[in-house]
C-alpha cells in the first residue's frame, strides 16, 4: 500500500480534520489526501531548493509552481507554506493538528528537529507520522525522539506512526 493510501485510510478512520505534511516535493501525498479526505484542511511545508533535481521529477522550481497551481483548486483547504520546516511550525498553534506527516530532509538532525518542532502542534490523541523508516537516518532519529513509534514496513510504504498521549 502506498503512503498516501495508508494516510488517507488513517485520516478517514480517525476523523482527521486538520494536519500538515512536511516536505511536499511534487505533491503526490498532499493532493491525494486533499482529494480523498474531503473535509481535511492540510498545511503543506516545503522550501523547494532551487537547482535540486530528483530522478524522474522536474526541478524544484517547477515542482513548486505545479504545487501552488494545484493547491488553488482546493481553496482554503490547502495552505502551502514555502519556508523551512521549523520556521513553519512556529506559525502553527500548539495542540491544533490531528496529525503531521514528516517527509522532508531525511538527515538525522533534520528529522530530530522536525519531530521536536511539530510534536507540539499535534493534539493529544493525534498522530506524528513520517516516511522512509527504511532510511537509517530516519529510523535512528525516530527511535531516539519517539521510541514507542510503530516502525514502518514495506506493506505501508515505510510510514512510521506515533500516537501522542
């Protein structure tokens, strides 16, 4: 199952109404959630570093342009923040989100910083999730920051999950 299907299933099951995706890239997960969870308000955070290119995808400036154009179709349900993750977290009220999905910079330090910044934004009973449990840096950071997190598996596209008490 792809990460976007896994997350939309969780959103429907748990009644998520507001959340954030950290690291939109070209919008695959972001737009899937908006299309498949009709009442969801979703913040999307990315910096789209100019010049960065990824295999099978346009350059980051084109990704940014496409995401902003497509986000306009969702009116006030898609809120795109073109800024670094930790700065974006500072603009969101604490305990206001049902979930956050972290899939940005995969370095150990960045994953730790993202978890530290965004965990405060998630309501009690909400979820801190992320992608790429199969990356050593992600697995190590999550293991230190959220030792009770459920590891991602190939069956859920390596999405890890932690529920805030």
